[in-house]
C-alpha cells in the first residue's frame, strides 16, 4: 500500500499525471503528450523535457489521442510501478493503431533499466531515453521520423540540466520542485536508483538560488529542494579570481535559498540518516521560512536488517539523529519510509520496526512490502524469502500503527494557531480554502475576504479528521 502524503514525493494522486504547458514562441505544428510516474524527480524531469521540446516548437496536449509524440516518464522502484507502465503502453498501442505516424517514447528509470530490451519487448515503442539524455531528444525524434528506432541511455557524471529553466504552467503557481542534485552513490541493497540514475552529482548552487528567486518573482511561495540524499549535496566553484575554491554544502545551500525572501517557504527531500548533520538542523532552526519538517527514511528498525540493506547506520544511530532533531528543532515533524519483509527479516526484527515507530511517533510514513529488483545487491546476494502473505501482515501492522501516530500528531495542532500557505480551494467545496502548515499537514478553512491563494493566513485549528486539520482564519 502506498500512502498519500502531502509532500508529493510518491503522491498516489499524481501518478500518471499529464503535463500541459503554455505554447512557446516557436510552433512546429506537432503536439507532445507527456505523463509521469514515480517520485518528484521524475515530475521535475518532465518539466525539463517539455522545456527542451518547447524550444523546438512542440506544443503540449493533455489528450494522448491527438498527440504526435507520446512520452511516458517511468519508475522502476517496485515491480508494481513497472507493471503499471506496461499496462499504460497497451492503451497507447490502441491510439497508435489509429495514427501510425505517432512517436511513442519511454523515458526515465525503466528506460534506463531495460535499455534496448524495451524495443524488443514492446513493439510500439520507438524511442528509449534515460534520465541523463534528455538534451538529445530532438535528435532522437528526428531519427524516428526518418524511419529508425532510437535509444540513448548514456548516464553522465556531469549532467544537471542546470541551465534549463523548467516550464511549470499546469502547477498551481504556488509550490514548485527544484532539483538540486541527481543520481545516488549509496547502493542500498534493495534499491534500483543508483543503476537507473547513475552517479551522484550536485547542481551549481547559484543556478538553484537563481531558479528559486525567479519562482518567487513569478508568485511562487514554496520550493521543495529535491535529491535522493540532499545531505550529501556538495558543490564547489573554482573562482577564476586567485583560484579561490568555495564549497557549498547542504546547510549552506538551505541558507542561501532561505535568504531569497522570508516569504518563500523552503522544503527539501530526502534526508539520509547517515548524513544529516547538526549544522543542517541548526540552519532549519535559524530560519522561520525553512519548514520544520524532515523526511528521514528509516526502512527498518533492526540493526541487522539495516546492515544487510546496506543503509550504513544502525538503530542506535538513527535514534540519536531523531533525538538531535528533537533537541535542536523543538516541534519538528518527521516522516519516514518503511519496507516490510526484507530478505531474512524475522518476526522479532519486524517488531523492532514497530518499536521504532513508537519511539519516533512519525507524523507520516510511506510504507511498502519489499519488492525484489533485478540487478540490485539484494537480488544477487539474498533470497527474497519472506512469503508475500507475511510481508502483507507486517505491512498491515505498520500501517495500523502509523494511522494512530498520524492522528496523534495531527491532534497536537488542535487549539493552536498555524501559519498556513493558501494553495487553493479545497477539493470538496469552493467555499473552503486548503493549504499546508509548516509541518506539511493539510489545513481546510472557510474562504475569507482579503485572502487569496499564494498568501499566508493564521488559522486557528478547531478539529481534525484522519488526515486533515479543520479551522478558521483568525
Ligand atoms: N533516496 C531515498 C529513497 C528513494 S526510493 C532514501 O534513501 O530514503 C523511496 C522509497 O522506496 C525508499 O525509501 C524505500 O522505502 C522504497 N523502496 C526502494 N526500493 C524498494 C524495493 N525494492 N522494495 C520496496 N520498497 C522500496
Ligand atoms: Fe536508493 Fe538508498 Fe540511494 Fe535512497 S539512498 S536512492 S534508497 S540507494
Ligand atoms: Fe524516482 Fe522511481 Fe526513478 S522513485 S528515481 S522514478 S525508480
């Protein structure tokens, strides 16, 4: 079961969402349809892809039936993510049957994992493009127009698309994702990301700040800085003047972005327990506009399991980092990711995950059954030996515990006044606004004159449902 949480990193409600942008200055008369799966990085990459093709005159469409080019930006993290894409391709095959000139391309992590095998397995696919090769898309499309199939899955040590400012016109104009790094060097044994996204590299700090400033000038009021492990962000500029070298770490970058404007909220994801420093925590504590919310995936509460997951921290280390968060940032929300039924996990070891949940009392969690991924260290070294029904029982226990804990955390807000960034009308009624507080909890309250989306409101929280706070502006 994948849980919907407000930071949208694996937001179920956005899976398969199509990106539609305002037409650029050029128009080549061709229409692009692009939809995305997986994490926020993929959603952010689709914006880069749309920017690159808008430059070449492509217009986006929200209806794949009248597209000239269909792109599907894919995820490989669990088997079900891939199954979903395969099923979606069947629907595209039908559209292509009616319009044989249509170009169908697979982008993202599945493209990188399967490479040219994709062309053999799925006959309708014309182009396969990995996450570091998007600048090559116009050439690849030309190749397909010339009657060939095209593949580019080269990974890069440098590509960060730093100079491409993404177009984001179907967003709400208030929250934006800003990618600060790509790839991952951690090699957690269960994970495909190091294989599909390549080596870790950090983006030019000044291009990040410039993008955030530009977003602020356009009316955006919240940025989420994205990376698989933001705490290992490290960028150095060799300045020509006297050859001075400046090194920017994640704490420095957070501060630079916080200083763009006090009215710009700053979020970030994902923090790694082995790398999150006190310096980062002090920076969060120092600036009111850096949200008191940390996504700190634990994966398991047992040290032996963490060891074979190759997470490089143990139970005690993780608890110490949680203590440090509580000490340095009183009142900080913490969310997590948990995997149940990893190879060889015993009942006692699973119970340690439950006791970790009691210890931290997470505000939110994304919870998954272990899904073996071909090519990963775990697939090579350990048997996927926990039967599916046991994985499911353990998952249900984790989910039930999280439900209680989320509710407990939400209830702490009742009676308090929270500063909420208004994002728009609530899903249920245009008489209510919705927005999130500093801790990323959704708050719903009656529309009041003088307040508009993109503004902050002080909301007295009067009650809560299982996932939402309800109140009124004071
Ligand atoms: N970089 C992040 C996680 C990115 S993947 C981190 O290090 O925490 C998001 C989550 O998917 C992971 O935290 C993990 O809980 C889950 N996940 C990754 N591979 C998985 C697999 N093979 N089976 C089940 N869940 C998996
Ligand atoms: Fe995967 Fe681990 Fe990297 Fe996260 S830190 S992306 S779980 S390898
Ligand atoms: Fe993200 Fe899925 Fe790739 S979680 S990095 S899109 S495998």
